[in-house]
C-alpha cells in the first residue's frame, strides 16, 4: 500500500497506525512495512546477541557493544527522512525521532515514547518499557543498548552531528520508566578515552580490523597483534648477543621510551590531566592483554608507588624461571609515569610470578638527580 504525506501526518497525530501498511506473506517468508522488507525479532534472538557479547566482556560492556551495533541501524533512518522531505515534511530532530520510534514500537518494540524535553542540543525521551528491558529484566540494570544506539544513530542521520545518549532510568532495573537523555557532543578521543578509563567502554569499540588487507587500527593508529613468544624470542636473542644483564637493561630502556611515546600520543588527543593519562595508558595496555592491574598503592613516607599486577606478558611467556623476568613491563610502567607526570622515575620488580610469587609487583620511585 502506497503511503503519502497525509498518512504520515495521521500517524504522527495518532489517528492511524501502521497496521494497514504491513504485508505478511507466510508462504514467501516475507514481512514488509511501507514496502520495506523487515523481519520479526523473537526474544531469544535479542538475548543471544547480548549474551554473545557478555561472554567476552561483561554485562555493562555487552550493552555498550549492542549500542554500537544498533547505532548503525539508526543511521539507516536517513532514507525515511529523505522520503518525508520529498513529501514536503521537514520535521525537527525530536519530532523525527518520536516518529521513528512510533513506527518501531507499533511493530512490538515496547511501549510508545513520550517526548519530555526537546532542545537544539538536548532531547529527553521516556517510555514505560522497551523490548530489551522486558527480555533482560533479570539483569536488574539499565540494559537498553539497542535504544541508546538507535537514538544516537537516528539523530546523527538527521542532524549530521554526534549525539551521546544516556539511559537515566530503566524498566529492567525496576524503575517506572526507561528514560533517555540525548546530548549533542563534539566527537573527541578525550571523551572516548575517559569512558574507557571509567570502565564504560572497551577498546574493542575503537578497533578497526581488516584481516584480508593485513591492517588493524586502534584509535586511528596502525597496530599489530603480537604473540607472547616474541618476548621470549627477543630476550633470548639479546642475551646471546650481549649477556643477561645488558639485555635486561636494553629491554627496560626500550619499553620505557615506548611508554613515554604512548603518553605523548594521548596528549595529542587533548588529554592533559596526568592521572587520566597514566590511567588511560594502564587501561589500554591491560585491555590489550599486556597485564592486569590489581591495585596501586602510595607510600607517603618513602614516596614510593607500588603497582600489583595479576600477570604480565613476560611472566606468562617465560613461565617458571625462579627469577624476575618482567624488565619490559617495568620499563613500560616507568615510561608511563614519567610521561604522564613529567618526573624522572625508576621502576623495579620486587615480586614475580615467574619466580613463584602470587603476583608481579613493581615499585616506582623518583630517580636520584
């Protein structure tokens, strides 16, 4: 059935529903709305998508991953926006957003949306419940990643600007409404990096992997995946060439320089707070599999920072050796601290898993003038 301007106007006013425009041909296995092929979405499919991400991340980051996925879906609404403009309908971003979700929710994606606030740079929406808040009610937390992503994608499609959507309350958490606050933001790596440090994002969101082209990018910079045996191979080769002590010193110095250079890269993103710089570096290396930070302690009396790691790439690679092996990690930690705080330090591993200790523990102290 053909749809025109008067039909959309009636839909917006609530005088019509999409029912007359749905075509279902069971024998052909097709389901269309406004002539656009679509499909039903059973509960178990949505749950499977969330649980697929949860298996490798956690519930909070799984929701973020789903949000990223459906942001692309939301950007597909540009076609509907173009159709409306051809019909002479120039809706505001908030009006268009409400229409999109009226169409979606009449197909079973939860309750109708209510527009709470409509500004140029802030839009607030709420609904009694969403499809995913019903499906994932047992998660007992804000779960509406699908809708957050949809909202961000729709607003990006119609405004050309970047929007950030926060779910303030959620039906799945026991709140009366699922309420979404959408703010127009300037895209910046500073904003994204701070989200990673806070545990609100994972670096997987920022990895662009083109395996058939032999390319991986992280935060717009080329990176490579490196097997752990590279550390044992590299260190063994250096030891044969120059001896164990000099090889350890070379590794320490090389990775110290790498840590400092890494921090300088973050500074170019506009990040200036020393604590954020160091936390960001620790978080990124941790999420890339180099180590896992258990705790950081500060001894005021000795002016010593102590960092405890559950493991390091070297201790995992070398296994049991009866001695400290984490010279690369020690240099890396020192370089991160020096680069972030602008001070000269030295790092020393005082406990090591390869030596039989429970964790790898490092002290960071000021370097004598």
